[in-house]
C-alpha cells in the first residue's frame, strides 16, 4: 500500500501547489473580488465534481427517454437504465484509475501540469503508446463533436415548442451563435455555478414531466405495444447506452479537482441520483401517452402547453448551453494543443483561437437535425467504444503484467476480491457492448437514422414539426359561381 499512498500524496501536493499559486496571484490582484470569484468560479472540490458528473450525465436525453420506452416497453426500459447506469459507473471508475496511474508515473518523473490539462488520449498515450493515443483521440473527439451537435439540435427542438414562428433550422442558427460564447470559459474549474444550476434545471424538468404526465392522465385509447420490432428495440436500448455514457469528460473533470484521487465513486453516486430523475419521468410519460411517443422523440411535444412546461423548456435551453460547454471544452483543449495556444493565459486570445471548433458543430446540426435518432446512432457507433470498450481494454492491458499490478497506484476496490474478478467484469463489458451496443445497436440505430434521412431529407427545415394547415377545398357552389 506504500507506493499507492506515496503516489496519491505526490499528486495532491503537486495539484494543490498549482491551485494555491493561481489563488495567490488573484489575491494579489484584487483581494476583495477573490471570495466572490472563488465561490462562483473556482470549483475543484468533491461536490463540484459530483455536480459536474450528475449535471452532464442526463441533460437533453431526459426528453428522449420516454421515446426509448415506447420502443423498448416499460420493463425493458427500466432494466436497461439500471444495467447501463451501473456499467457506465464501472467504466468511469476504470478511467479514474487509469488517470491516477498515469498521473502518479508522471509525478515520479517530476512532470508539472501547472498550465496543462491532462486528457484521456494523453493517459492512453502514456500508459499504452501512440496507437492507443490515436484511437482515444479519434473516438473521443468525434463523440464530443456529435455530443455538441446534439445539444444544438435539442435547443432548436425545445424552443420551437414555445415559439413556432421561426422554424427549427433558424433557431439552430441563433443558438449556434449563443453557444459559441462557451469559448470564454477557460476550463472545468470554472463550471462551478453552471454545474449547480444545471442539475437544478434537470431536476425540475424531470419532476415536471412526471407530475404533468400523471395530471394529464392516459390519452384516450392509449396502447403500450412495445417491443414490436427488433430495429426499434435496439435503437431504444442504444439511446439508454448513450444516456449513461456521458463520462467522456471524466479525465478533465478529475484534473479540475484539488484532490483527484477522491473521484473514485463520485460517478456512481451521481448515477444513483440521476436514476431518481430518469426512471419516474420516462415511466410516467410512457404510461400517459404510450405508442404516440414513437412519432414524438421530444417529450415536450406531447405534454400540455402551459406555464410549467414553458418554464421547463427555458430551463432545459439554459442547461443545453451548459452541456454544450461541457462537451466542447475538451475539444477546445485539443485544438489549443494542436495550434500551440494551450499555455496562453489571456482568456480573449484563447477564446479567439477556439472559435474554429464551433463552426463544424454548427454546420452538422443543420445537416442532421434528427432529435432522438441521432442520439442512438452516436451511442452505438461512438459511445460504445469511447466510454465502454476502450477503458475496459485499456485497464486490462495496463495491468497485464504482475509488476504493474504490484506497483499499481490504485488496487482493486474493496468489493472486488481480486484482479481476476476485475478482468472477468472488463471482458464482459467489452463483449456485451461490442455485440449488443455496437453490433445490434449500430444496425438498428443506423437503419432508423437512414429512415429519417429518407423521410425528412438532409438540412430538414423543421424536423417532426406539425404540417401547416391545408386551405379548405372550394365548395361546388363557389365553383359554379366562378364559372
């Protein structure tokens, strides 16, 4: 246990030194402003990490889970949520262990991370070499890119239910410009107040959906026929895989902590809280509307229009801005490192350098405005590898040698009897997600996605909007008069 303790102490000491240096500089600049800045701006505690994980995990997927239930059925929907929630917590734990291993090895080499944010692809590079770095970089960046795209699509989809005078594509243009302002948020240290507010917003929305569905009651002639088709079943399952695969930013959140070794079980505790939001809301809305949800991927489209719903829409819009920042910030870091701007202290210079990252996200949101189906496609093709398969494989390969296991910065958790048990679980995760998530899920979600493209076309102006009312047909009498 001695090497583990020494590694943890080295990490904490190094990171605290960095944090205190930054704080001292600010205190010297303006002591009166420091306390306010510290409260709203400098988040590095265990609580900040928990709020970041819980807030980032559910986001706009909350609105598509009833749609997934209409594809899966009530029982399968609940089981998949619990199953993927626990599996997601396990792989988030693996990512945190690998981060600690990488960090401890670098600390022994006297490497300083004062002006450098460690990212997942760097962890893979340090532990497994350049091929793994390329793999991690490709999957992580592509997933975060489409994760940001989904937030823009969700913004346009939601605001349309308050103001339908503009079509969804126009709203996407507007919110793309709004979300571009996230270039001014330097790092995950600075999301303290946003994470706190974000979780409050999703909590309100989830309980609004639950209560509104029960107050509304079941629609006349409601049917609950799911599951009916394999394509729909695996599309729904993959959307839930995506729901609990929001830990692509785990390394960045850990790096923003003053004591990152305390992260271990934060994601699991965040997931348990998220269950209190997702299970009641998805179940209640599906109970009330049943099969109608198959053609309404956004739950807001079926809930009655009133002040409570409008408040939920507005809160989710703000939350999507926050989640856009969460997904985009790691991309900003990668881009800064590519162009050599990562060490720059000027916020304005860094913001200017980050702007090119927002443009392709904006463009893709306009090309593929398919709210719901795109979640499943991203879940199957990207999330399955990024946050499930790659972390499990990387953990097994990192500790394949007896010497690596003996000198590990993190030993198996207290509930795990041995390294063998960890290998068994990791192998199960890899095989399950590869076959069910990527294989069946990829086939189903891409079939559904292609169907949406065929039905609505690329650059769809208003996806799943109500068609404009047709002018009334002229009566026979009026035709006679006309002639």
